[in-house]
C-alpha cells in the first residue's frame, strides 16, 4: 500500500480521540471542569498519539500522578492565608500529599476492556484491506 503512514496516523488519531472522550465522560475528576475540558488527543503520527492537557491546566500532572508529602511556603508574602475564607495557615504548611488519580490510564483500560480497541483495529484492518484490493485492481488493469 502506497500511503500506509496516513492510515496509521488516522488510526492513532481515532484511538486518541476515543480515549480522550472516555476520560472526559467517565474518569476525569470534576471540581471546576477545567481539567476535564482540556483533555485532547494531540500529535497523532503513524507511530502513536499523545493524550494530554495544555499548559492552561498545569496541575493535571499532579492530579494524574499524585504528589508526595511536601512543605508549602509563601512565595511573595510573609504567611499563607485565604483572605476570602478568613483562614490563616502560618509561615509553612506540611501538605500530606495527594493520591494519584490516573484518569487517562483508567480511560484507556475502559476503552480496551469495553471492546473499543478491538472495534477500532477491526475497522482499520477492513479499511486497509479494501484499499489494498483497490490498488491491486488498478495495477492489473
């Protein structure tokens, strides 16, 4: 087949888009909805696709991978506080860390076990097979 890279790129984009949609619908945490809205399939090539967030949601990696216990210190002030809520925390806070929520990985697992991956690969094989048959017919005319 002459343009097999295009077919693989289309398959990568389909897989990435469908997994991103599952993440948006079922696995992404919803607090403000900002992280959920920003999940996208990007950089689809013949060798793969990236499903990620943009720099608009810099905390996504911490939600997905979790964080270790750490100390939070003020950057531009003398103390940490939430003025709107009237809370004062002090000069440092010992944050206990956060549990990982691998929502993209979970979306892939749902896609895989729900038959989505099998359907996409079957459709891909049928499309490629039809195109090969068409090219053979053209060559032997």
